[in-house]
C-alpha cells in the first residue's frame, strides 16, 4: 500500500487485495463453524488466489509485463472460489 501511495497508484489495488484478504484469513483461522478440511481448502484458495493476483499486478506495473498470460484473472477466480 505504501508503494501504491508513493511510487505508482496502480499498486494500491494489489495492496488492498492483500490487506482485505489477510483480515479474512485471520478470521477464518479463528472460526469454529467449519470442518478443518473445508477450512484448509478455503484458506488455501484465498491465500494463493490473492497472492497470485497481487504478484501479477505488481509485475505488470513494475516490469511492464505480466508474469504469465491470464494470471491475474486466474488469481481472482481462485479468490472468489475461496
């Protein structure tokens, strides 16, 4: 988020994605209403999906090229599935 405020405003979307999903991850870890297997699968989808999305956005801004084609949409879909 600091890089989004100072270096390039486009990095703010990646930082916000990570910030919001970090809060959700903490809440899910503490929850007791899901089975452990379901909780683990949900956490993996959220963490991996938001990480892939943010990494691809940062790569597009800093290098001018994506890491892989269609990686940001894939990360978004994984996050939504989680």
